[in-house]
C-alpha cells in the first residue's frame, strides 16, 4: 500500500524501498522511495523535462524521483486498492488516440495516415497516467508483465467509457517491493493481475467521473489522432 501527498500540483506516491518500471521520458527500471504525478500548466512547452521536474518537485518540497506529467489537475486524481495492489490514476481525454477496425468494405485498406497532434499550434496533452504499486517482490520480467496488464486494463476501461483505447501521451509507472513476499507472475490470470485490473478500471473511471460530465465530447476533441493506415500482413 502506498501513501500519497499532494502539494502545488504534484502528487507524491510513497512506498519505501520500492522498485519501479516507468514509461516516462526517462523511463526504465529504478529503485526509489517515491514517484510523482505532476500537473503541467495549460500551454506547457518545456522540453528540458529533467530540469522542469527538479524545479517542480523542489518547489513542492519533495526530493527528486521518477515522475509523470499531465494536463489533468490533481483534484481529479483518484486511487483504488484491492489486495496487495494500489493504483493512482489521472485521466484526461483532450487528445484521444483512436484505432478503428477495418470492415469488409475496407478491403483495399485505409487510405490515410495518423495525424500528428504536434502539428496543431493549439495542441495540448490530455493524458491518462497510472501509478501502480504491488506489495510483492517481482523480478524484471514480472514487473514488465504487470505493466502490460495495467495498460490492457486502461485500454479496456477507456474503450467502454469513451470509445478509444488511450490518448497520444498516456504513461505509467508500476512498482513492487523487493523486501516483500516474492511473486513469480503478474498476468491477468494471477491474483496480482486480477487486482491490478480492477484497481485500474475503478481508479480511471473515478477520475473520468471527477472531471467530465459527458464523455461524448471526446468525439469532438481537436488534438487527437486516428491511426487509419494499414500494415503489410505476411506469414512467418
């Protein structure tokens, strides 16, 4: 179970001695007592993200650690817990990333390609961020499996809620506790995976409910992408 503290638009997720896998700009495996979810201001254009993180965490009185960035205010952050798993989620959908499925009428494939949201001068992030902690010891492979499990749960939740599997800037940090009881697996058929899936579902849904009155507006979002290209399919 983690502890959370919110100050100045920064949410600290604290679990002493935790071992993390992050998909952020400086992602990878890392040991740290705390990770962060940081709200950036509207019109955010900084590219020196290491320096920006250090500035924000210092201003909030936190030590530097792995972090995610989001346009979502921390007032809309929500947590869920089940068994050994705890999840923090912030969910914004201003730049949905749709992946339409071809039908029989699309026999010749899609003609277009995905638009680049950065081409728009008004582009701004609408990120779904997840921080997941499991009070179990996982090796690198099991931690990577946990990441896949929670991303799958996020996609299923968003497809049901808004008809898209994610946004163009979604990110996640998953963590375990090396000093805890060891668990060899974290897929969807395991107790850890099942707990992670329901925690992600419920935390993301709660964050969406805290922020939006009507999710149908995602269809009119100006900053997303639709990946309407196709690939060459061949036998191995």
